[in-house]
């Protein structure tokens, strides 16, 4: 299953779910949504496909997803050990106002929001004993605060999180340049898709580039990511279409062509099947805060 999630952020343009638990099957699928998301893992294991890379999902890790950034979680569930995570989601265009008075945190905030970067995963285990009481405190405060008055309280939580990860971000931006690693085949494939999703790209071309059989490439990609190459390409194209619908006045036909789907009827059909609405409806439902956040 693949989808673009509509998440209601309410009048405060934010939402915080503390220690959400899942017991039993956790459906893994590619998805993308409005808002900047901080996703902290308390318990569970698996992997995350993000930014053409595969990361291990484990307790103490914080994943940060930019607005409408394609990502997928695969969780190995165990009834004896629930999958537990905290989800912090907000409109960055709204909360930049709260961060701007603090230059070093504002620099980090803008980088997380606006820049294409590899550093979107942080190991916060060393800060666990400090971080969890803080999150618990603000979860309670937000529950006790009326709708329409939550934003200043949420901003305090956001500032605490930014202060926690700032030294890791500064260190990581340097280390990531010094310690390149060999990419998995699936990561190489995702990089090629990123470069060529608007062109004709398929399994045969990818297999020839890797000097492997189509069957082997297909099986390898599914084993490493949990999905097919075709699903990944389709999701990347529709994610880009969402971005263009929100940030340009291009026609539906032109947007389809820009993302490699030249048959407008098929583009609209695929878009509806993956988002639940037509491209026209999607464009009409985008609110001003999304417009502001997507153009930077």
C-alpha cells in the first residue's frame, strides 16, 4: 500500500503524539505528507527508506522528514514488544517565527526544512534520560491547553529538541563528508530514480546498468526495501507532482509530463489511486500555509 497522507494539524498548525504503540502487524508503505516531522523511536526495530538510503530503525533514533518527502518504514513487530514511537508534526512556516530569535537554532531549523541533505537521522540514546521527561511534560501541557492556544507551548518543545540535536548536526555535517560508505544496490537504484524519474526508466535499464538479471534486481530491491522498483518510481513521481501542484500554476497535463507520465488520463488515475483525490482537487485543498512552506 502507498499513499499521500492528509494530516489535520488544526488551528495551532501542529500535533504531538507521545509514545504511540502498535501491537501486531505494522503496515509498511511509502508515504509523504505536509509538515515537518520529528519521529522518535522508543521501542521496536526494522528499517526506514529515506533520501535514497536505508537506515536501521531502533530505539533512541530520531528521524526527521521534510514536507512531502518520500519515506517508508518497515517494522519487525512482536506482540511481546509493542512498536512505540513519538510523532511531532508541524507547519515549519508557522513555527519559524518562534525559532528565528535564536540564530544557531534557526540555522539548524532552516537546514532541516529547506535543504537537501543526508543528515536526517540522529542517535539520541545518550540524551534519553533527559529527553523523555521533557517530551512527557509537554505532552501533558499540550493536552491541558485549549485548541488555538497550543502553538507557544509546542514551540518550547521544538526549541528543546533543536537544542538537543544541534551539536550532533554540526558534528554530522562534517563527518558525513569524511566518511563515505559503499552504497547498497537498492540505494544506487534509488539515486538513479531520483536523477531520472521524469524520463523513461524501468527494470530493464536498471538491470543493464548493474549487469544483473531483471529477476535478480527485482528480488534484491524488494528484499532491501520491502517494495518493488515500480512502486518506488510511481511514488517518487506522484510526490513530485504534489510539490508542483502546490508550488506552481502549471497545468495538470504539464505536471504529468514533468514527472514522466505523459498520458494525462493515466497520470490522473494514478494520482487518485495513491492520494485519494484528483490532481485538481488536491490543488484546491492546499491551504495558504502549505503554499508558503512549499515555495522556499
